C-alpha cells in the first residue's frame, strides 16, 4: 500500500493521496450516465481492442486492490469492435467484476481497418469457442464515455491498449480533457525502430497513425510503453507458463489458453518461444510505475504520410527539435505537445510478479 503511494508520487501526479485513504472508496455516486466517480488516485479508464493480451491486462487491473476501473472502452483493432466488446465483457465477467464496457469506433479515423487476427485468432482469443457474455455494452458511445469519465474523475489514469481512435475523437470533441488526465499510459510505438508490423512501426500506432499523432500532440501526459519492452526476458517462457498453469484456477487457465495462437504467431514473427504480453506490461507500469526502470522525456511525433515508415514513433531523443534548423519540421509538436515519458527498460522480475499476483 505504502509502496503504491511512493510509486505514484515519483511522477508528481496532480493529486494528493491521504496516507490512510487508499483502502476506502468514497464514491461521489453515479452521475447522469450511471458512471461512478471515484477519488482520483484509484480511478482507471482503459481503452482496449480486446484480444488475448488485452484480456490479461484487464484481469490485472480488475484484480489490483488499490485501483478501481471506472470504465472500459473498446475500439476496432486486433479484432472488430463488436468482437472486442464481447471479449471485454467476457473478461469482466470472468473476473466477477462490475465495470461498464462501452463500444467505440469501428474503424480508424481515415483509413480502412486492418485487424491482427492472424496473430490473436479469428475471435482474438485463440479460437477456443468461449461462450458469449451475459452482459451488454453500455448505451454511451465510447467517445462520450471517455469524456464523461475524465470530467468526473480529474486525475484519472488513462491506459490505452489499442489504436488511439477513440481517444483522438474524444480530444477532437473536447480538447480540455487533456488537462484533466493524471497519467496517460500508452501501449504503443517502437521508439527503438523495430516494430511488429513494419520495421518502423508497432501495430497500435501503425493502424491509426493520425489518431496517434492527435494524442501525442494533445498535451496529454503520455507515458509511451513500446512494443520492444515485451520481448526477450519479458516474455513468459516455459517455466513461467508452467508456474501460472500450476495455480489451477479459471483466470490462470484462461490467461494462458487464450494466448495459444498468439504464442505460435510470436514464434513465427520473432523466433522467440513464449507468450509476449505488451498490453499487460503497459498495465503493470500503470499500476506500478517502478516496473519501468529507465525513462526519459522527449517530444514524439508520428509519421502519417510515408508508406515505408507509416506509424513510426519519431522520438527526439537528442532534444534537437527546437534547434533553429529543425524548428520548421517540429513546429506542430512544439506548439501543442508536451514531452512524452518514454520507457526504455523494465524490471522483468517485478513485471512478472505483478502478473502472477493477479492470476493467483
Ligand atoms: Ca491491445
């Protein structure tokens, strides 16, 4: 408990936490849309294109004792938005949670939707014929829900695990929400230039680069959690998987099973054997920022014109954006954006401990 306070305080959030308040949910009650507003240190809003790794991230958030997931919003990405919504509802029910799910954009802002079903399976969950959920999505559109949740929960931690279409639409409709978000943890990008769609780009940014650019230039306090952080030692290897299966409970079984196709696809893609979990790593950092061990703050822009480097997250790592010779290119960023915190390394032991505690 104290640990969490210390970790949040490292990032100087725009909220204060009473030392003994984290155990108490002093809700303000439902607003006109039925959305509960919680005191800010515990409020989490998750935007997801729910497929197999998203589901594990949702389980982590829903099981983490010190936060409350206020709402989940879905968007077209890994799978279509209807399937993503079904998958999110299924995961919420599996956790026995009572969190509203709101369906959002059916396609990127300007481009045709391109799914990642080759990686996650046709249903996003490895095609194991999971039953339909009992609940239905909320009546609000995800874009409206995002605006309402942020307005009702200033300082909310926003976690995006998907193409950024919903958030870009919300920012276009109400730009002032950017100043009310405490942290915006974005699973996306390939700041080291080794993407999972092209050498330049990671899927969430590549599939809707215009939306990603809108978000990065919005003034939101973005923490960029790139795809490369989910490789190598961060992958769940055979021993990790056996350990999780040994928990012998429904959530642990589901977390491994729904990633069966993703495990095969990851092997085809990288030659690495195991389950790579980009969204849960971003979630672990949202829940415990100390999982990220090396950070630096930079202006980041997104390539939207080139075909070769579409969706590339261009990080001004040497801080040359405001040099006179570069200003012409970077003016839109300098005028509107704030520097994003880019995560370069993670504590893999701590990340896996966070995961295991959610599944056990
Ligand atoms: Ca995702």
